[in-house]
């Protein structure tokens, strides 16, 4: 029994920027997506965000965590990525294992049509990656420490945790934080240090109802 040859149908179409595309070449790939990778010793990780138009990287956001050397690698990778095709970037040393791994993961997102902009007409404009950082344009990092003495919030998306509020059972019900990015913006605008710190200091949760308030770094 002979099998039919279906080669004439071409590749399955993938969703790209609100259209269905039969991608046959790198230039057929467009999209906005993210990839997360880790280094070989798994001491650090990278989140890579790319905006790709016609196969070429137009915008890159590199966020690294957990390794001091990786932050410098991220700076170099950001310079390397722009203007390269996604295939070039996949086969270019992006300085750090975690960034290379993130490039591999985002490549898969792009070529299989699993992008954030798959159903967005025209895709996302250049600058969309920076908007991911939020109003004050800073990486959203969580650093939390736990031991037999309890949990200590050190840094969350809102900012640097200065005080932690506990209820009568010693459980966390809120915290006070300083948004360092807002603080710097206020200082640059001419606010005094005292006024800038007061404006940039806010609370979250039921901090006002706390029975005990602790310094998470010193208690």
C-alpha cells in the first residue's frame, strides 16, 4: 500500500501578530515573547524578553538574578542581541550560560507561535519590553529569607522592605517599604531627602493593624 505524499501542503501555520503564517525561513518569524534560562551550576537565572520583526531582534530586555558576574554578562548580551536574526542569536555566545539558555527557550516560543503577541494585530511596538518593568522601570525582584525564627521579607516587587508587621500570633500581615526608583526620581526632581523618603515610603496589607513591628534585617 502506497502512502500519499503530503509535502505539497508545507508547514503548519502558526499564529503571529494576528495572522497565520507558514514559516519556512527565519524572516517569516515575528513576535514578542519571554524565555527563562539557568546556568550550569544553577546559581543564577535570566529572563530574556525579545521583540522580533521579520526574524530580526529589534528590542531586548535582559534581567538577571543570583550571580554578580551575570549582571555584567547581561549588559554585554544586550549590546550583542540587537540587529541579529534569532538564528544568529541562538548560535552566538551571549556571555553567560543562563542567558544562552534563555535564548534557547525564547527561540522555541517564537518558532512555534507561542508568543505573547500571537493574536495582537501588528504585534507589540518597540518599547513594550521596557513597559514590562512597571511604572518606575525597575526589575521586579523578590528576596525572602526563612528560618526557625520566622520569615523575613527583604525585597518585593514594590521595593525595599524596611519594616514588617506581625499579628498577635507572630504571623506577617503587612509591611512598610521604600520604592527606591521613585525615591531617586523625586531626588532628581529637587525634592529634599526627607520629603522624598516620606513620599516613597508606603505600606502594604494590614500593616497599620500590626501588634508587633520588626526590622526584617535586624530582628
